[in-house]
């Protein structure tokens, strides 16, 4: 059984930068152990929230607890059990993976050589880098570097692992390998995957949230939230130039080029007629329905009301 009391609780967190941009606006989330996807477009506030959780910056308002640890006021406590893979992960190009991981292990306080060798060997195997451990990091591919980043992040066996936009720039095979690695981390820690890529969340995350303009628009169990749209998503193949007219009449949530034509998905609680056919909803439909304001999760709008 999972430890239900061990979760990440984010309460009414807000942040406005000195230039006046409000990056987080009254964000509240309850994140259980396991994989959690934070989905949102560029500029939504994901990195600001991830950096705040990683104790690299402070919110203007709000509370964050990981179990009993007060993240804002007990930074050192949190750091002992935190793994953070930032969006930009710099490595020393001339060091090998084995050397640099050993170096980070010393920095994280693993002073005993035998223990260190055991820990780093296990992590290099877990991240599938063991065969490449002597290779210089400068010659690593993007995916290998990201996996090395995970090895570093896992050095202290964290109970909170934060990965910020990890698959951007990875080729499809590397992306799958990287996501498989995350999914193996199990249910003993809170793993937050921040991304603008819908498939990353649909393939991996049991629970998720959608953030836009600093506000949480939806917080849900992924498959339940998608199932809640059943019967409301419809599609039709159209000529691109008829799209503006269609947008006047229907709640268009997405339009994708398909050869010379355009596949349109709409949100409608009634049968729209006019050649639309019902389609099984997926996470992309949920994302676009939410982002376009056509689907509003009832309890989030209540919960996000001011304190
Ligand atoms: N240090 C900063 N000073 C001022 N504004 C900032 C700073 N960092 C982020 N912002 C602004 O805050 C908003 C949220 O940015 P943030 O990086 O958190 O979003 P994001 O969802 O991670 O986007 P991306 O995927 O592009 O990184 C954006 O409008 C951004 O320009």
C-alpha cells in the first residue's frame, strides 16, 4: 500500500517577478506519490513552480509541504531529499560520466569510497549508461545527457524528483528510453514531470494538472478526466478556408493539417450534425478543450477561488 500521508501539498502559491509578470497566481495542488504531469504551454509558469519546489526561489505567498517538511522555510531539510533535473542541464564536457557522477556523489555527502562506487555503478546501470561510462560527456547525445542528469538527481535517493521539460529536443527513440526510465522510479517518491508535450503525460502520468498564465485550470486523475469528455468531442475533415466560418458556429478545440485538408475537433455536449462524427476523446482533446476554455473542471474553479 502507498503511504497516503506522504504527498506534496501546494497551497495558494503566487509569484510576481520584479518586471510585473505574474508567473503564478494562487496555485494549489495535491500531488500523491507516483508520476505527476504538469502540462502547459511556454510561459505558463511551469519552470517558476518547479524552481520554487526545488527551493531555488521563494513564492510571494503560499505554503508548500512535502509530508511534514515545510519547503519554503526548511530548505535544507527538503534539499536532502530532493532531486532536480532543470530544463538546461550543463555538464563538464571533458569529464566522463563515471568521473562526474563520482564528483557529484562526493558533493552530496557520500564520502565512503566503497558505498560511492556501489551507488554510482547502480545508477549508471539504471540509466543505461554503464557501457558508456568512460566516454566524455561532451560526446554524449541529448538523451544520454538527460539520463545522466537523472543519475545525478537520484544520487540521494530523493522522495521528491522534479524534471523540467526533459524530452524537449530528444529524438523519438531517446524520448521513449528516457520516459521508460522515469516510469521505473516507482511509487515511493513524488515525481513531477513538467512539460508542454501532451504525449509525455498521457503515456506516463496517473495524475496531472494543466497550467496556463500562472493558474491551474485542471487537476485530475488523467484517465478519469479524459473519460469525462466522452460523447463531447466530434471531428470533421474540412477545407482549410472554411475554418473561420466553422469557428463562428462551433467550439473548435483543435485544427490539424492532414495532407491538403484540415482535421477539426470540436467540443459539443449536443450532437452537432453537419457531418461531424463522434470521436473517442484523448488527452490532447482534454488539453485543448481546457486551454480554449470550452471545458471547465467544476471543482478547480471553486478551489482556486481566493482564500
Ligand atoms: N526571472 C524572471 N524575471 C522576469 N520574468 C520571468 C522570469 N522567469 C520567468 N519569467 C516570466 O514568467 C512567466 C512564466 O515563465 P516560466 O519560465 O515559469 O514558464 P514555463 O511554463 O516554464 O515556460 P517555458 O516552457 O517557456 O520555460 C513568463 O511570462 C516568463 O517570461
